[in-house]
C-alpha cells in the first residue's frame, strides 16, 4: 500500500495565488467573441439579458481546451461540487453533506520531438493536500500510434477510460470502482487500424493512492476494441481487457467501492488489505451501442487472487448495464483513437440562447467481493439519472441510487438497503 503524498499548505496557497495572477492576465480563449460593436445599442442589450448561467457557461479564462491539440502551453481546470442526502440508512454511517467532489488543475505543454508533457493535480480538502493524477510524457512521432511514459490510466475497461467529465452518471459503477487498476506508473503504447480497431498495452508498477483497487507489484495490462457497426450516429462497440500483476511478498491487495457516491469515506464493500497474495489476474468484457439519442453500455469483470501459504485462491466479479436517452436529440460522441465516449455538445447551448441538452439515464450494477474466508460483501444498485448540459463545458446532474442488496455479514453495512439522492454542478475552464 502506498502512502498519500501531501503538499504543505503554504505551497498550495502559492499555487492558488499564481493561478489567480494567470487568470487575471490571460487573454480570451479562441472560442470567445472579440468583436467590438461600432454602432447601435443592440449588442449591449443582448449581453445584459444573459443569465448568470449563460455567462458562466461561456467563461474561458485559461488557455486552450481539454480536447484542443497542444500547440503551446494549455492550462485547464475542472470543478465538481456535489451534494448528497441519504434515506433509510440502517448503518447510520452516512451524513447528508455538500462538498467538493473534484477540483483539478491540468497543465499540458508541447515539447520538441513530438513530445507533450501533461500533469494534473487534484485538491483534497480533508486534509488539505494535492493528489497527483496524470503525470506523463506523450510521444506521437510514429505513424502507427503513440507512446506514454509516466503516471497514467491503465488500459482496462470502457467506463474507466471515459473521463469523469463525460460519464453519463455521476460515479463509476460498483465493479469498475472496485476492480479497475486505475492510474499507475508505467510505459504504454497504443495503435488504431482503419478507425475501427484499437490495441493498447503496457507495463506498470505502483502508483499514487486511489479509492478502489489497491495493489502493488508489477503488472501487464492490455485492451483491444473493435467497432462492428460504424454509421452516422450509430455504432456497435465490443472490447476485451486483461491484466496480470505479480505481487511481492511484502505488498498488499485490496478491492473496495463506495455505494456510487463520491463525497463519503464509507466503502460498503471492502475486502480489506490482503497480505498473502502472489498474483492478480483480471479480465473484462465491454459492450456499447448508440443509435441517435439512444446509448447502451455494459461491462463484465472477473478478478482472481492467487494466494501463498496454502490459502485457496479468491474469485471476485461484477457487472453493470446502463442506458441513456437524449430528450433534445443529441447523440453521444465517440473518440476513435481512445475507443471511448467523449464530450457532449448541445445542439442548442444556453450561452447561445438555447435550452441546452437534456438526458435521462438508468443503470443496474452489481459487485461480489466475497469468496472463501474473505467477506468483502455483495452489493446491487439501481441508479436513475437526469443530466442538463448547459454547454459543452458546463453540466448539472441529479442521481437517485437505490441499494437493492447489501450482504456483508459482520459489517455495520450488512443489510443496509438505503437510498440516496445526489446533485452535481460541474464546470471545466
């Protein structure tokens, strides 16, 4: 288990101050209008009629965008503010709260020789610290694909590959949070054929702390995907992921997941730290389908833990399936090179005088972390969601999560079939 890295409070204050100076001096982004009216009073009147939501949705103080090609230095940020209320909480472990779910600053800088440097830092308020997320060099000088070296996401699964800014529901499904390897330090390479098939693989060591799966040692991870249908606003995606990690005698392995809410420290399913693991093979199958405003997505996961000292191996597994529908006619975009879904752009954004994009979603998820002598728990959740995309960089979300099953004997969470309602305000800049 790797201890969290912290940054002194005075350094955090300096970083915030420097960012403030930069924001004050930065010029408008390329997508902002810089035209000055020469006559008449119509433009000022139109500006005065803009709501605060429309003004905030068009706010671009920093350089570039998250998805823009890096030609110099781009600095971007994202802010998620969540609120959660719990009902029928038999464990009495959850408190209604409003808190920062994510406050992240991202720096990308273009270097010579087809290199790009990326660093993303996330503020943690309890205690005050900065957690390192992405920290790597990207090389794109080969026609066949790209190479990444540093702290990065391991290529395992579809939902884990999708940015948290673009997921249909507020949090990852139970098995994704519990079993995805997340970010680790390593070297990876990826390629794409005919804009339909991708292959990504790499060698990874340990990484910085993360919420779900915690493991040490050395691992090999790969993901392959293919588009069987590729038409206008219609696609059929299948993929397979696999990873094998050798665990040292002094290392630990732990699987755990929150109940699909981010602003809590309670993990209702949790295997605890296992010190006698020797290897951890994992596999995942993924499916996605879009047809105009309809989107479907599902994954199945399996994890094995081979143990030493005569202990029997462990088998953990899980799955989820979700569906989304855009009431306003948008279609979920697909990023071919990374075989994942990307940014939704409303047909009629609020900052342009429209009503934004509205989406409803439904998900069923299940994870089983109990086997042999390990009682990590079994949990099944049903989630209903509503999304309002104010613009391509601002979204408001509402999720209702019902815990249908919670089986973890000996734990305070056993039998806790609670429900929760959560809201999110999300903006990137």
